[in-house]
């Protein structure tokens, strides 16, 4: 093990200015706070995916030197994937941003500046943009990877303090579809399940989801299922998950909607529906029933490119198993008609009454560690607590709860990510603040995006590293403390709040995002608005009040200690639920809940009573006729390019995972393209050959990986390599505005080995 003193940034001897003394306020340098047992160990939630595994940090002098999975945490039960085990290593990288950096307008070089200078530049230049081009000419793009309290503070600062309107986050790339689909169908963005459902289901249907790679610990939960379940995978590729399934349906890319409507028609035809549930708890079924009649097995099999026998077997699985659960991820969320596709899955669960009971549900698996937090509490696409900006009574509630002057809350919705990008093109957006997302690699049709960044008058990037594709384009770089260097909560896929704790000192002058937002407010001159937002836990208290009476009510969670002591707490957890568990007369904190009663808090699912969050309590059937993908294949571009996760050891744009020598051993360093052996032969690919992949927008050259995992006519490139996104056309779903990353027409050319 490396000694702390040997870690490169520990040797940092930069100026310790008065300025830093003033701004750090307990969040910058100095000792890790002793509030979480300063002795041998403390628990915290992993900072990569939304599985939300509990990790145990092993401390020396109050600082984490190692991590192990927590055997008692209800999510991971003692397991972790390679990223979790290695999570401390990326914090120690020499390219950590340790000082604010400002671009010298003459030389173009980035130069270290004090925090005072950086914050002064931030406020004066963003304000100048607003003076020249109007208050809504500044925007931010944020993330599902910082703490809930940080997101909430940012959303309040920008919309209530800085006079901004347009902002979005990388959750648009990830979970927007699930958000909109649930909201329309069930009345609230409410994934209904708990992880125990993986173990309690008789038939698990995974659609566009590869948990064996992308959510390995959830996959372990599936493997713990003792009910001999059918495991069905709908994925054009024979993924690691599909190989382990009992039934793989290799449907044609983006034929999901047709197939799912055909499935609904076949189930209705067999009478495999729950009429009493439909009558009591849903709206719109008769019209849906009439609509799906056109989706005959013949049509479906032809459009999805599967055999009739396979289709019949799929119908049989779902019709005959008692507890059926539907799980979806990016193969559904990222598409040109993704919202209706997600809703086709919700419709299946509704019409068969498979929701609100053990082992059932229409269950979207979340991607980033805190995408759930950003969906409900970031004040970006919806007003705090899943409220609407356009609703006057919602605005008044928030203004009153936060003691804001009437009229502070904007009445309009923000533009979505793609509209902000278009806004840069049209000149409507001139100042951009990018926080904890690496858009210059991850956004769709990336060359256009990166060209557009050049048109901005001011680009601020707030990140852990100076080397990300986006940071390198910044005019101002704000050095952020990362996961484990700060405190707050994450919300995982099953709606569970978990604690992030400060068990490491941030390097140099890096500050937590929370502290940076507070300092921006001060520099902007709007800190009075945020007086009550002084610490993460104070913000958590505000979020409790903002959630009260909403479907995501967490008013019954006392404080951080309760979350920590109970293995996380799922929303909702209302004051009434708390009072049932803890006699209010005893005045004991929730953390003192007797062990015997902890199970009542640990695992909960939604909609057990068939009451949904719509005004009339009924879930709604949504559907639309399937449309072909806009980036069509033709004689010139005959292959379909699919993208997604390549390995359990790579995280997105690889800014963090590339920093671990252990993780680096576990994935190919150079971009590669998976191609079927028949196609390899067709294009004349030689062993160890390389391939040129060209779309209507760009081209790349990558190593060839010849494998029957992909079907003929399709190729796959992992998203972790920055070469891939320039190829993909900017197509978004009309309702969720989530990009369609998983369908791009390309042509291939074999190149000799390099
Ligand atoms: N190791 C690792 N884990 C991660 C991440 C990571 O970067 N690395 N990222 C996290 C995040 S933010 C997310 S959102 C999740 C994503 O988790 P997943 O969605 O499971 O991962 P992907 O590989 O993006 O996509 C899943 C599958 O969709 C399939 N697919 C493509 N097109 C279609 C289609 O038209 N129909 C169907 N049915 N399937 C299709 C792809 O072949 C792929 O196997 O993973 C999370 N976990
Ligand atoms: N082709 C293709 N493209 C895709 C996808 C796909 O399937 N195919 N998937 C999409 C999906 S689902 C997602 S979620 C996106 C992800 O896309 P991004 O969000 O752009 O990817 P990350 O690499 O996670 O970027 C996070 C950034 O935040 C920084 N960071 C980490 N922690 C902190 C922190 O605490 N504070 C601050 N300030 N910075 C921090 C990291 O260093 C990194 O630069 O990619 C999308 N892009
Ligand atoms: S599965 Fe997700 S939450 Fe669990 S250790 Fe791996 S990255 Fe972390
Ligand atoms: Mo994601």
C-alpha cells in the first residue's frame, strides 16, 4: 500500500493564501471531520453507479486508506465490482485540479489564480454576458454524480439567485426517458421496486439492459434468485447478460416498440391479463387493446427479425409465470421513440397487474450514482420535489417553504440539453458552466458540440481533473473535491438515500462543489437568498420540508445519522411512517430504531395499494405508432452502429477509471469495434486488422474485435472511447429529449494491422 505522503499531490506546496483560509470554511484543507467515528472504519456509498453499494472505508488518522464492500449493507451484501474496490485510487491522480486555472487571453495558456480572483472572474464575466445578451444567455450543464444537497444548492443558486433559466444535466443522456415515462404513466417519476424483487421474481425481462457489465452487483442479486426464474433478455447483441439468460431475443435495433406491442396483443389474445386490476386501477386500456390488434405475430417477427418460435416462447414465459418483472436501461431510454418504448413496458406490467407486489414491476434501472437525486431534487427540469415550474400553487409552496420573495421562482421550464446546445449555435446562450460532466466526450454528434463551444464568450468547467476533454476547452477551471472528499447523500435506483462522507482531504485548494456554489453565491452578491443553505445537512433539512406531502416525502428521516445507521432509507419515508415505528412520546432518534424493526424500513416497494400518483389515482396507458429511426441505413451506410458500456472497469469518459492501474489492466486501452465473423469476412478483414467506421458525419479507425456477440449487419463500439460520439447524429426522443445513442448508420472498411 502506498503511504499517504507518497501520493504526488500530497507533496503540493502551492501558495496557502489568506484567500484560501477565508474560503475553505472547514471544507477545503485541514483534517477530515471526526463526526463519523474517527476510529478504524466508517461506511459510505460508492460514487460510480446507481446500484449504490455500501463500502467500508478503513481509516488511518481519520483518513481512508482502503475500501472493502460492506457485508451488512442491504444493497450489495458484501459485494463490490472492480470500480468500487478501486474507488480511492482516482482521487490520487497527478492530474487532479488543485488550483483554479484561468485562461490567459493573450497566450491562451491556463494560469493558476487565487480563489478570490477565480470567483471574481466568474461573477463579472457571467454578469457581463447577461448584460449584453439578457439574463437567460447563461446556462449550466450539470450531473447525476454529485450529492443531492449540492445539486439542490446549484439549482436554487442559478434559478433564484443568478437570474438564470436554462440548465440541464447529463441525466438527460441517461434517465430523462424513464422520468417522463413514469410521470405520464404513473403520475410521478417513481421507479416502484426494491432490489429484493430481483430475487423474488419468477420471470425477469431485461430490455436494452446489460447488468452483468453495467450493474454487476444487481446481476449478483439476480443470481441469488432461488425461484428458478426465467431470465429473458431483449438485446440485439448476445451480451454477457444474454449469454447467462434462459431466453435471448436478439431483436433488430429499435424494433422494441413493435415487439412490445405485439407481446401485449398476444397476451391479451391468450387472456393473460388482469381485468380486475385494469378496471380498478388504470385508464385507457380499451383503446390500447384496440390499438395493439394490428401488431400480429407475423408483423412483429418480420420487423423484429426473430422467429415465430422465439416469439411464442417469449409470450409463454410471460403468460405462465406468476411474478413477472420488467427491467430496462439504455437500450430503451436512448432512442428516437424511447418514452413510448418505456411506456410499452409499463403498459405490460399494468395490464397483467404485475406491479406493487413482490417480484414484479416496470422497473427502470438508474445509471449514475445520483441520477435519482437529480431527477427530483436538482430544480433543473422540474421544481423541487417533482413540482412544476408552470404551476402557480407549486411555485407559491416552494417560495413559502424557502422563504423566498413571491415571484422568485421562474414560471417557465428550462431548455433541455439539446436545446441549450442549439441555443449556443443561435447565439442565445453565450456563457456556459459545466459541472461534473464531460460533455466534450459524452454529448451526441460531438464534433458539432465541440465546434459550438468555441462560440461561447465564457466557458467555466468545474471538475476533479485538468485533463478532461471539456476542461481543456475551459476559460476558467474550478477545482472540485470528489466523492469521499465531501459529505452529502446519493439516491440509488431503488429510491434509497445513502451517505457520502468526507474520508479524504481534497488535494491542494480543491473545494467541494457545495462550497464552490456557496462562494459563487457570495461573489455574485446573492448569498442572502441562500442563507439557510449553509451546510449539506441544513440543505437536507430543506429538502425534507420541500418533499413533505409529495410522493417522494422524506420528512420522516431525522438526519444523516438515521440514514447511516439504517443501511440507507428509501423514499418515501413520511413523518407518519416514522411515528408508527418510533413512539413520538419517547423522543428517541430514528437511528435508535430497535434491530428487530429495522426490516420494516429496509425494503419497500411502491403502489402496493394500486393507488398511483395521477390526479384520479389511476395509471394511464400511453402508446403511439412505431416510426423508423431517423438515421436510416441505405446502400452507402448499410451497418447499424450500437454503443454502450464495454466493461465493468470503465466508467463513461474514463476520467476516473483510467487512473487506476488495476482497472486499466481489465479493459482494452484503444478503441475497438465488435464485428460479426460473417461481416469480417465480407469486408476482407485480416487477423489483427483494423476497421475504418464512417457515418454521415465523421469517421474513426479502431481495432477489430471479431465476435458473434454482435449480429451480422451490426457493429458495437463502447462509449468510453472519445472517437465514437462524433459519428452519431443528434436525434432525440420528442418527449424526453434524451439522445438516441444506440442507432447510427455506418459503413465499414477493412484496414491492415497497424
Ligand atoms: N462499468 C460501467 N457501469 C456502468 C456505467 C459505465 O460507464 N461503466 N454507466 C452507468 C450508467 S450512467 C448507465 S446509464 C448504465 C447503462 O447500463 P446499460 O443500459 O445496461 O448499458 P449499455 O451498454 O449502455 O446498454 C445496454 C444494452 O442496450 C443494447 N441495445 C442497443 N440498442 C438496442 C435496442 O434498440 N433495443 C434493445 N432492446 N437493446 C438495445 C446494447 O446492445 C446494450 O447491450 O450503466 C451504469 N453502469
Ligand atoms: N455513445 C454513447 N454516448 C453516451 C452513452 C452511450 O451509451 N453511448 N451514455 C450516456 C450516458 S447514459 C451518460 S450518464 C453520459 C455520461 O457522460 P459524462 O457525465 O460526460 O461522463 P463522466 O465521465 O461520468 O463525466 C463526469 C465528469 O465529472 C467529473 N467528476 C466526478 N466527480 C465529480 C465531483 O464530485 N465534482 C465535480 N465537479 N466533478 C466530478 C469527472 O472527472 C468527469 O469529468 O454519457 C452518455 N453518452
Ligand atoms: S456495482 Fe456500482 S455501486 Fe456497486 S461497487 Fe460497482 S460501481 Fe460501485
Ligand atoms: Mo447514464
